[in-house]
C-alpha cells in the first residue's frame, strides 16, 4: 500500500468511527447548542484528533527513523543501517537509502585510500629532500663552521662555536622531521621497533612518561596495515601532548581472537574528543583504509583512550 493510501485509510477509519457514533449514539444537537451537548462534541473531537495523531505516528514511524539517521549518519562510522522489511513506498525508500549508504561508504573508503596513499608518497618525497638536500647542505655548513672556528682567534672562535651548536641543533631537528615524515625504521626493522623508537622520541621531546606494553609473537602484517598502526599511534601521542595535559601515556599492542589491537591511553583531562578535529578524523580515515575500527573514549576521570582494532582478515576498500 502506498503512503498516500495508508494515510487516507487512517483518516477514513477515524472519520468513519466518528460518523458511526453520530448515527447510532443517543446524542442530539439542539439549536442553540446547550452546554452538555457542546462538552460531548468537543470531547468527541479531542478523542478523534488524538486517535488520528496516534495512528499517523505509527504509520509514519519508519520515516521518522529515516530522518533521524539521515541527520546523524557519518561515513567515517560505517555500518549504520535501518531495518528493511515490509512492502510499499516507505520500505522501498529505506532500502534505497541503505543502498545509497553502502555505495557512499565504499566510494569514501576508495577515495580516502587514494588520498592517503598520495599523502604518504608526498611525505616520502619531502623527507627524502630534507635528508638529501637540506641535511647535506647543513652538514656542509657545519663542517665549514668547524674549520673556521679552528682557525679563528678569540673571541670570534667562541661566536663560531655557538653558531656551530645552533646549526647542529637545527640539523638534528631537520632529521627528526624527516623521520616523522618517513619512518625508515618501520620499513627496516618492523612495527614494534618503529613504535619503540616513536615512544622514546616522544618521551624525550614531550617530557611525558611513556609506558610500553608490546606483546611478543605478533602475527605478520602487511606494510599498509603497519603504516596505519604507526600513523594512528603517532597522532594519538601528538594529541596527548598538545591537548590532554597528561603526565603519562601508556601504549599497548596485542592480538587476540583474530584481531590486532593498538591502544594509547593517557591520564589527561579527557576532553580531546568534545569536538573531533582533523587529527581524529584523519585517524578514522586511516582505519577505514584497512577495514579497522577506531574507538576514542574520553572521560575527565580516566583520560583519553584511543583503540584501533584491526581484523587480520580484512576486505580491501
């Protein structure tokens, strides 16, 4: 039955019931209307309106559910669907909407994959240029400063030594940026070594205590999955340092029941997800790239927990 005929039938039931009551009920209407008759008519009208509203609410309930889902759906949280059942225009609309969500989620995952792969390629290119061009140029400057300082007299020698230390610090910062852009240790030594290096460097520069709990005997993961795990861990540590005002961060990596779970827990304020920014949404896009699930839970008492659950058997976007 179409939506038009469903609403027509509901109103027909209400109006038919009211007509039957007027025909067979022992109630008459005088002219002018007396108070008792007016009360009866108004009461009947109220009952009829309430019944009509209730029946319409039941009949249009699927559209209300569809409207709520349309206003809250987020393609970065896939799997939100309405139950399909019945026949008619409303059921067909729900099936069409669910199919549209399926198509949009697939297209979003595919486009995100292309963007993230292009982003990683650009990161590698910039890191290579920093290492090969900027790094080598600064190394040459550092060597020149060292020779000049050895040949100079005081107080010029002291000034040159100071400039040399500044240049050396800048060179170390360039190398650190290159490592963040392109984690060579991930490609050379694997995920656990890369996360260990990442947390060590984070603790040194951020001044936070980092606790590592990495399980031994992890299953072999493909390079894309390892890169996503590394980037999510990197972003979670960055958020903890910038926004959480934490004193300690705990990172764990383990596997169980066909999944690998990365968790980053801090003891900070726990309000970093009050409004999801580009960092968290970027983590969600990376999770979609490998078919993983990202959960971010923040409470003022327990800080923030970022948990990435990666199925070992996953579908490609």
